[in-house]
C-alpha cells in the first residue's frame, strides 16, 4: 500500500539508521537520540511532545478526518557491547553499539511517520509514533513510564503495534503469531555462604564452590522434572563469582542467571522451586544461602485479531510467503507491558544478510542487518497503521 513511498524514502531511512548506529546511547542516556528524533519530526511537520520523565518522544499524526487512535512503537537505546563490524557506519563510541537493531526501529518509525504525514488526507483518526527509551534496562524499561506520560494519556491508543528486526527471517518476510510472541524474562542472584579453610584440609571447611556446583545441576531438574514437558521454561546461570585464592576453600560464591517462561503459572512455579532448591541444597551441605529473585518483563502476548491483521497485511504486501508460521521466542521485550493494557501485536521483520552463511544473533558484537529490509519495515508499519484505523473506526460506528 505504501511501497512506492517507502522505496522513495529508502535512502533517507538508511542515512537515519546509519547516523543512529554511529552514535548509540545506553538506556536512560538517549539525549542525542531524542534530539535527532525531534529535529526529524519537526522537519517533516509532524507534531510531537517529549516525555517529562525520560528521553522518550511521542509524535502525533492527525488525519484530515476524525477517527480512532493507533500507535506505532520503536525503541531507541543501545547496548554496552564493543562493536566488531568493519563497516563505514560502525559505532564511534567505546563499548556501546546498536546490537539489537533499535537504530533501525527508530529510523523505520521516522520513515513511516514521514510517509503517513504526506498522506494525511487518507487517514481517519490519529497515528501515534512512540519513540521509547530504555527498552534494554530490564526490569525497569521505558514502556511503563511512557504509558504514564500526560501526552500518552491524552491520546490513549485503541490498538498498538511494534516491530523488531529478526536475523532468523529473510528480507521480505514478517514473523507474527497470536498469543505468546516473546517470554517472561526474570533474573536471580543466589549467594552461597560456606566456611573458608586450607585446601589441604577440606574437612574443616564448607566449600561454597562444591555447593554451587551441586546447586547448578539441581536447578536444571526444575525444567526436566517439575515443569510439564508441554510447557516452556529455560533456566540459565550466566555468571559465577567466588573464591579468594587457589589454595583456599571458598567461603562464598554468587550465581547469577535468568529464567524464561511463557505462562504466568509456570513462572511462579519456577520461582518457588528455585528458591526452595537453593535453600535445601545449601542446608544439606552445611552452607547458608540467600536468594534474590527479580521479576522482569512480562510475556509479549499478541491479541489474536491484531496478529492476524498484521499477517494479512504482510501477505497482501509481500506475497503468500510474506508471513510464514513462526514459533515464539523466550527473549524478553518491554513491549509486553503495552499489550497488558491495550490490544495490539508485536511482529518480527526479516533482516537476514544474504552474504552471511551464518547470521549473527541479536546482542552479538557482529550483529547487523540487510538494509534492504528497511523498505519492508516502513511499508508494513505505515500500512498496518492505516488499515487498523479503518478497522477500529468501522467497529466503533
């Protein structure tokens, strides 16, 4: 529907994306990114407001006819990763890069906004452009603050959409499904306190490293022996720290990790069992333990009607293979908070680089996208906004 406009704007969207990629900013530090978005919206004649308590921006495109409100969301922050790509638009900042595609998300939302602004005469209602900060700062995030902002509350949407670049899909394909799209994302920290001693006399000590080893093995039984095999759960210990010296029995070890689930019931079950196992294993081995379990982002649960709407638009725009069946991901996403309060859908944009036999995953130091995908991203967002407005307007009459 907007393919011609998206194609004509492609070079500009690429420039925006590369500008953002060269100048990444971490969560809660997106000052320059905010200014870039504001300047671009102003140049395009799009009204906007900056958020009061963060670096978020909310653009408002008011159609020439009255109607409902549809929101499109893009996140803006980068990650504390040193980029290893050898490209002209490589990050200029030490140990900060856009390793999750938020630069592309922001550029595509700007592209969709410019496209829609030029065709306001075809719009009945309002399209909100939500430029969200701090998505990578789990469990705080930036979605909740955006939903509490006065400008957002003045223009509360009837439906909200978000997209994310996806290296597992080729350019020209959209991944979307009803129900769970992304998972609950929690984190935990377990401190094990034993008793120090000489390495030659372990019987006089309580080795916290041995206890930690036993606990790590036990934690994996939660998924294999406590969770229904038809449900999904992943427990990962990503960091271990402890010990003082090679010849001293360790008195303290800390395990840090994450729990990923789809179901809220399974989420509660894993938390309860993890705390229980940590306490029981430590007690059985003569140690003490303390567990800090922090709930993070909720699962991103697409509204069935709007997931099907996106799938239909993708197949209309990009052909029958434009929206293949996909499985959900257990990665976490702050967009889930929007979907707790408003109907809508979150979808993936295929960005696989054809020249790479193996794609670099999200959050990798060599992550990049095929910039041809930007045309498809602008097109699907602009088209989905207009067609969704048409639908909610019909339903509201």
